[in-house]
């Protein structure tokens, strides 16, 4: 192990290398190293034509994180699990200045383990019948994970092969081949003289061990950014990467390069275990007690009621709107379930925003590959996830909107892994977007100003979730909005059709719901009213 500067680390990376980067939204990214790498490219034009691989999104929707790779000529191929926080990478891909691929986060994190173990790749059902499926001859919406023209052309010509459709023992699977990793960029807290790395001041430990093993066993190098050097580690259990895997260590010289998350310099709640005290939340996860009863809060409250109805034991909350459901459930006095985050925390209260991935006062933290083992094996009783676009077949799009330079690439992250494995699903979002304004008072809802964009469309523009396929797996699904709740029910011909099963008190079914859907939906004969408690000011109160 050799201690070097961030600039020296950047100089080690060569043209056409495959670089794997660790991190999760605003946590655990080697910011000092990637900033120096971008500075080197802008100064000298080197390195060129890198392939960047990362499982979880890393960035602030600005310049930090893997956004440092967002320069034409610097990065030729991007394979990422989540893209929303890395807007510069999305801009590069949509301008057709690189090949862009979006693969499920859990698959990528498991690929690191496969590469480390010398295995040919990962064979799984995850990704079947979504845009990740490569069988375009079966469905034109299947793109093999490609998100731009250059990537689709690379797949068609045989130059790229990130996923294959295979049959094994009579069943359909997807096979994700292993690949060589030339450099793993990881981040930990402290390094001892032999390069052993601890993570005792990190919010979680990602897939650090698998990444380091994969790069080492590929014949590549491992560069680790740390906060400090120590003579020895006091706690053996805090070491997550042994020194035999570490080639170079960079000590971060600026506090801004080694914040716990991009939102918080350090939050002790993220590394303090739950001890039976009332759950607290991190600074970036706090929702004011007097938050306005807007459309977002109403949707979250209805999701809390679903927690009360289904009584799950293990729950996963998605990023964005779903992330605050746990805190609202806690405020409502609802308990008996454990919240988990794909980054590894189990228990506690998940943080939001640039601290998403962390949890305040968790009961345990496992590494990300192990968390996805648990998820994909059916460990989640209920997953509550975001809803951006929905069609009458129950398909959902959360990953890509539009085409060309103006397209928004969000990426699926762990969405596909979770939605194809959980025992039950709740999708949540407003019925319309873009200027929507509502008023809730006395247990009723009024639409003050309608949103410009309708969320229910004739056909989703990107197939993140295949409703009929997931229904064939026996997974129940509901779709929650601020004014109506939908389920898939058979129509007169026995075909599943999106159906309104609840509407909010004060809402006109035709004007406020059916007329705001850009595709025809059915109405349940026993249409119910949403619980009036959702639409009353003050905290939602439920008996446990």
C-alpha cells in the first residue's frame, strides 16, 4: 500500500480503462480523487475513452460525484444503476457523446461479487420484460439496458454485450456477463500502515469489499480515499476492506471532499445503533411538523394507511416522495415493521435528499450485495415506491422521459430488483404534475389548480415496470394518488385494466379523475371513499 495525493491517483488511470466507482447518492464517493481526475482531463485531455461503472447513483445533480466523468472524450461508455443524481452523465449520453446503459442496481452490485469470484457473470430473472430485456424482437420497448442511440447501435453490431436472454431448465433468465475492472475507486474512513480500511464514520459500507476484490482479481488497482491515517485500528469489526486488496491510499485534505453525505458533514445518528429510544431522523430527512397539507403529504398519508392495513414486517421505501413515509408512520403511532434501504441499513428512519441511503439509529447495517440477496429472495413484505408515469395496463415508468438532448434520464436504481421480488407493492405519486395545487380542509379535498401533465398515459414511454408480468408472479399492486387509488381489475372480457377503487371526499369522479387520465380507466362498482383523516390538518393519528 502506498500513500499518494489525489493528483497522483488521477495520473494512474489510463485511456480506455474500466473504472468502478463506489458511493450512494451523496455518501461514500471518493470526491477528492474524481475531482482531481476531471481536472487532469480538462488540463491535458487525458485519460480518454473510459468505461465508467457504478451501481448506485452518486452525485448532487450538479458537479459532484460521478458528474466529474461527464466530459466528452473522457468517458466513452457509462453503465450505471441510477442516473438522476448524475445529470452531467445524462447530458453526455443524450447528446450521443458516449454509450449509455442503465442496468438494475442489484445486478451491478452482484456482478462485482461474480467478477471477484472468477464467475462468468450473474444469471437472474431480474430485468425480464422491462427495457433491460435484450429481446427487442419480442417487444420494441426492450432495449438491453441501452438508453441512447449509440448504445443501441453498439448492441446491434455486437460491440457491446451487457445482458443476454437465456433459457435454463425450461425457464427464462437474463445473463449479465462479467467484465474486467481496471480500477476501483472506493472511500473509507481510516487506513492503517498495511492498508486495512475502516468505515466507522461512514453511513454504510456499500459494496466496498466486493469492488476491491473484483478489481484486484481482475489484475487492476484499488484506490481508496480516506479521512485519516492511523497507527492501528481499535475495532477489528470496523475494518471492511483488508489491506491485501488496497494498492493506493489518498488522504482527503479538504473536509468538503469527505463529508458523510453531500448534505451533512457528519451525522452521528447514522452510525449510532437503535437502543429502544424514540426514532430520530437526520437533518436532511426532517419534515417540519407544521408542513402544509399539500398533494405530496396527502399521498404519503395514504401510503401510511396502507402500512396499517397490510401490517408488513419488512418494508422498503424508495427515494423521493416515499422516503418520508416512515417518519409519518412514526408520527401517527404506527409500528411493528422494520424499514430497510437498499444501501444496507436495516431499521431506523431512512434519510432523504442527498443523504438518502443512510438511516438514523439503524438496528444493523449490511453490505449492499447482501441487502439485494435478501430483497431478491423475497425478503420485502411491502415496497413503497415512486410513480412518474402509469398506463392502463399497470406499467410504470420511473427511468427515462423523452428522447434526444432534452430527455430526462433518472435510471431505475434498485427499482426493478425490488418490484420483481417484493411480496406487495405500493406506487405513489400525484395524478397530475406541473403546477398542481390542492386544498385539504375538514376531511375533504379540492383541486385548486390542475397540473399541466397527466401521469396516466396511453403507453409509458420507458418500460421500468411491466404490470402484466409482475401480476403473473402473484404480486399485488396498488397505485396511490392524492385524489384516487387504483388497482388492476379484470374488465368484461377478463383482461386486466386499471381501475379506480377509491376517490377522495370532495372530488368529482368524472371531472377530477377520469377526465385527467389520458387513457381510459375503469371504475370499481363498489367505489370507496378515501379515509377522511388524510385530509384533515394536524398530524395523522392512528392507533397501533
